[in-house]
């Protein structure tokens, strides 16, 4: 089974872009990532409508970047309201923990 995740170097680049463009960075944790272990079949996923292959979503001119690393998600955008709406929608569908503004990711402190 192949699980696409964001490379560590990509996360560093996105954090640098967030600092340069004054983006909000929020973090969520997926509670049940490792709950269901062994699978005997291959799983294929399609991106939801409105999403592009890069993990970004554009709606009403607002860009939201979603970074997934195993059970951690970073959500980057200039629009705090858009981040909040996205987090609310995700939490209706999945068992997620809203960690608010990101402070740490993969051993890196976000200031």
C-alpha cells in the first residue's frame, strides 16, 4: 500500500512561503490514523472536487494549502475564516483534533 505524504523539504519550503507571505498556519491531528492496521486490498483515493493535485483549494479567490504528513495536517491561508470553515467541514466528516495555530511540526518550532 502506498500512502502519499508531504516530504519534509516541502514542508520547510511551505513554512518559508508562509513567513514571506504572512499566511496563517493551523494544525490538525487525525485521531484514528493507526487504528485500522492491516489491509489485504489496495486502496486508491481521488481528490475531492475543487482540489488540485498539489493539495491546494481555491474557492472565492481564497487559496488554502493543505499539507498532510501521516496523521498531521497543516492548513495555510491568508484567510483565517476560510481555515475555520475548512476545519469545521473536516471535523464533521473525520475524527480530527483541532490544534489551532501551528506551534510545532516534525520537530520544528513555528514562531
